[in-house]
C-alpha cells in the first residue's frame, strides 16, 4: 500500500467513526485541501471535492478514521537502520508509513561523537526534502553503563557541556529529543542545555531513583524514554523514575506496547497512571517488517527470533519489530480505551516534541495526515498531508 498525498487536491473522507482529540464522532467527515484540514462535520453536509472517499465502502462497517500516527522513537524497519544514512531512513520510513506512521523522529543509537554529529547534520539536510521526517533523537551516548541495553557500553560518555553543545549545534535546531541519564556527572546541567536549545530532554537508560528523576524534571526534562525499560522498576519502598514521571503532569511517558517490553497489565497501568501523557512508540529496529535473523543496531550485533530482538553479547532486548498499528491494537487489547490509545499515537507525541499546533489532530489548519482503519483496527488507507 502506497500512502496517498493530500497536497494537490481537495479530499473528503466521510461515513467514518472519527477518533480524535479524545472523542469519537459517528458518521463523521473530514475535508482536506492542499494538504491541510479545512473542515469537519457529520452526515452528508460536505461540499463537493476532487476526491470523495466513503470510509464504509473501502474499510467496511464501523470504519475508524484517525489522525496520522507519529513515532518519536524508532530506529528503522524493512531491513534498514536509521543509523545507516539517507537511503536507509527512506526505506524504513516507507515501511512504517504503510502502517499508519505519517511522521517520525529518527532515533540514533550510541556511536562515536564524530559519527553522531555527522548523522544529525544529515538528518537536518534530509528534512528539507522529506517532510515526514520531524528531526532526530539522540538515544545516547549520555547513558548509564549499568543500563546500557543494546547500546555499546564502551562508547558511552558523561554529558560534558562541550560534547552536548557540539551535537545540538550539528543538528541545527532539528534535534527533537535527547535521552540522558540525569545522575551522570553534569547530567542536570546538560538537561538545561538541551531544553534551552529547544529539544526535549528525556530521562532514560538510567539508574536514577525517584528523587533524581524529580530533579531531572525540575531541570526541564519532559519525557521518560520507554518507561520501565532500562531503568529501575517500581518497588513499594523505592518508587523509581516511572512513578516520578507519572506524578508530574509536565512529563510524557513513552511506552512500547509489543507484549515483549511491557506486559499488557503494565500497559494498562501506565495509561491509567498518566492519562493523556502516554506516547506509544515502536523503538523499532531494522527487523520491523522483515524476517528473523541477524542484524546490527549501531555497534551491537542483534539476533531476531520469533520477532523478538536481543543483543548477541548480553541477551538484552534490542529494540522491537513493532509497527504503530500493532501497538494500537495491543494497547486496546490491554484495556486502554480506543480514544486514549489513538491519542497516544497522535496528539501526545506531537505535543512531546513541540508540534501540538500542527500535527496529531484532524482539525482546521492541521496537516492533512489521516489513517483509515477497519473495525479490527487494521490499516486500510493512509494519507500524508502538507509539511507541518
């Protein structure tokens, strides 16, 4: 399935269950002109358009229409890794677009500083031609060695101000998120530096206790990288960073709803604990949409068996093979409401990276990104709108 563009014509999608902004509207229609949403309503009140799509005809009864999905944390797909350059990024993005992810942040794993500086600069260049790329996410190298996960531990480093500044400057304002272990020497100052540069600082791959996590959020960190994974869990005498994040209404919690990283009961727990503040991410590596076998995730060799990726040397989970449509279905199966699961794929990730006024909604003036799903929440058709 090749996603349609909505930038050169007027389009009306009608007779759908519109799931948007925490509500469900039955028998809804949405109008998109030149890649922007211009109107919405119910019934048959739309004006003529170049393209008119009856959702029930192509997706069946109870067809669901949502804003385009936004993945703020993924590493690749279709056999290609985002770390391997422009062609690989485009290959992986094509796979994820077919599964409803109309926009994405390109996540990079830990690598030598020179390589990371070059990669974020390349992504900044790519954004000038590929409007579906929202920027880059540095998941490393400023991580706790005790929670390195699938990152090469010999390449990890403390967040020295000069190194942090160099990477931010190389990204020319396009780095959207930097994951950091705040307890590292200079960690809190680095968070302030990241936030001052206009990026989101994310607490992750960390040994931080609740007090340190609170200090990080007070310093400006606003995201928890893949909640529960690569960090202390919840103990009745040591609540850890997850509960600290859930208690802070400024913080968005990433969650990987693949039934591997998180048990379904935990998925339900995070939705209940932080309503409106969950971002369903894929953390997908190259094997998403591809076969089991051996892959490289940065400097780490990975084996994928039965769709589960693990580092060869440590056995740690090494990203996922998830797509966001599967995350939607699994979150709903875990007990999240459809409205909240859709919000976690659209509005919340847009807000987490500063795009809340342009992406994540099907409302007047927003980019015309839309996903049509059948009653079983399988993607039937995808539209990609104008540059946000």
